[in-house]
């Protein structure tokens, strides 16, 4: 199991796009709304910086694998993002 984070205009559409090419079943755990795409991108980059590396292999999730972390970090990632809002 992995934790996926990322930016989307429509979370359900984006999740379906990624599910269609992934070997995993996807579900939304938490969603944040930002005032601009730039703000969302800054937060996404902070998450990547704070939690270095990615959890899934490109063969397992070709679209979005670089925004994956071990599921065990879920609470820590949610707290971190919430602290940036």
C-alpha cells in the first residue's frame, strides 16, 4: 500500500486517469483546496522535499509514481500539509 499525493483540478477525474494505468485501487483520503495552482505546486514541492524519495516503481504506477510515499507516513504527511495551509 502507498500514499499518493498530487495536484488536480478535478480529483475524481485525475484519480480515475491514474487508476486506469496503475495496478492499484485508488481512493481519496484527504483533499485540500488552494487559492492558486502555484500555491498547490509549492506545497507539493515542500512535501517532496520533506519526504525525500518515492515509494512505488514506475512499472507499478507509470503516471504519478514520483508523488508516492509509504502509507505509514499518512498521518505525518497530513499534519505537514495542514501546517502549510
